[in-house]
C-alpha cells in the first residue's frame, strides 16, 4: 500500500513542475509576436523612405479625396447648380474660386466634380483591367486558337485611334449621357492595353518550374491560374490598374471637352468644356479655368507617382531590398 501511495502521490509532484514551466511561455510568445509586428512596421517605414514616389503620389491623391470629403461637410455644395450665385465673380471670401457665367460656385463645383471624375476613372479602370486580365490569362495559358483570336482583336484595336472610336460610341448613344454611361463608353476600349501587357507576363510565368510542378501535381488550369499565378501578379496588376485609371480619366476629359459628356454633371471635364464654350481664356476669366486645370494636374501627377512606385515593386529590375 505504501508503494501504491508513493507512486500515486508522485503524480501531482511530477506534473507540477511541467505546469510551472509552461506558464511563462504565453507572455514570451506574446512578446515575440509584438516584436515581429514591430519589425514588419519598421521594415515598411524603411521601404517607404526608399520609395518616395509612392508616398508622394499617395499623399496627392488622398489630398484630393480629403478636399472633396471635408469640403462637402463644410461647404454648401448645392451651389454648384446654375443661378446659385452671381455670375462671373472673381475669387473672394464668399467665393474662394469665384463663379462662372452660369452662376455656379466654382469651389462647390470642384468639391462635387472631383469625385465624379475619379468615379469614372475607377469604373472604367477596374472594368478594363478585369476584362484584360481574364482574356490575358485565358489566351496565354491555354494558347491555341483562342490565344490567336484574342491577340488579333487586341492588335487591331490598338491600331485604331482610340479617341475616334470613343467619339463614335458616345455619339451613337441616344439616351442622356450620365457619369456611369461615360465610364462604360471609356471602358469599351480600356481593356486592350492591359490585355497585351498582362498576356506577356503570363507567357513568361507559364514556363516557370513551379507552374510545371503544379501541372504535374494534378492541379487544373483554373486552379493554377487562381491559386498559383494570379497572386504573383498582384503588384503588376496594381500598377496596371493605376495606369488604366489615369488613361480612363484622360479619355473622359477629352470626350467631355468636346461636349460629349454628361451636360448637367459638374465633372472636371465638363467644367473645361464650359470654359472653352464661353471663351474664358480670351475674356480673361482666369479663375474659371485655373481650378480644374490645377486639380487635374495634381491628380495626374499623383497617379503617375503611384504608378512609378508600384512599378518598382512589380519590376524585379527596379526593386530595391528593404
């Protein structure tokens, strides 16, 4: 009996040291986790210091978003409508950007019109990159006649003047032009260049060893595209998206400057159209054309710098170690 009691009594005595030793591991693991997170944040900040283009470009684009967001809360944005204020007033305390010939507050017009122009670019850019990505992966991975068909359509589409095609498409629309319809018109050609550039990336990626290993392991084509190839192209797709948004905004400005945009919408392009229609440059109404030109310049410079910064991440030749 004494032996049994000694053995049974030794159980808790033997188990207690294990419990006392395992208890401090939780704080240590938490410290290691916080340390790893801190290192990742330091690495990110160190990389951002080495990539000033991405930082400056993001700040410029965010500043425009803040201008529209905060301005819509602090200003009477309904004054973008015609006959809201006295016409052709120079900048003053009540009218920071002045007013146009239609009696619109240009400050309110910029607050409302900037996100509208960005919305057109975002819709057309996402549609263009999305359609181009699908066609590029399908054609470059499966090859054959479908790749020849997609490549032929893209080559023909890129040789045709894009603005001319967009003008024809916009003229044939009988319904009143809206911001969303304008985005769809621009998106009708926005997929051509992404399809070509992404296809070239997929062609080189298709011959990599890890793709062939995935094929030998029994993975299907869609699985390889979605799980293996697509994640490796995310930085390149992000750069292509920024370029597509910038090109879509530029095409939208061109169509609206010709009077083919949404007449009632206070977009930046329609403001440029009314500047040209009323000969504001000749008449010396500089406050009418200066705000949209300045905002467009900030927007395009910001998108260009973001594209340069993302290209450094996507392009191995330009990538710099953190």
